[in-house]
C-alpha cells in the first residue's frame, strides 16, 4: 500500500487521483492530484544523486510541465521523498482548509 495515501486517510483528507493526466495534449502526469481543488503533489526523486530531474534536459522538461500546469490553473507542490510523508501532509491540510 502507498504510505502517503494511507496517511491521507488517517488525517481524513480527500483521496487524490494517482498518476493523473492533467494536460490533454501531453503525456504528463501528476503523482497525486486533488482534481476538484486543482492541487497536485509531485514526489521528486534523485535529489541527491543527480537524477533525471536534476540534469539539463530533465530539469527543462520539468519546468515546461510545471509552467503548463500553472497556466491550466494547477497549484503544484513538489517534495523530495523524505518530506512527502510529513511536509506534504501538513501543507495539504493548510491548503484544503481554505
């Protein structure tokens, strides 16, 4: 079971869609999407190992993805794996209370 989804249930937060395709023209997906609120959570890997997201092409592709998401009205929150279970939950609680 996905621990992030489990913790959301424990906190009585809404269930997100996983691997949600947010842009009809591209194959981009959000790791977790709260569609009604247009909030996306992205779990960013390779932070300390120069993974795909930290190298030139991957970094530029991510910028295009996140800028397109913003233009479509999405709020995208990005977290490294070690903060997805703590900071992401706290931030979601604040956003969803508004």
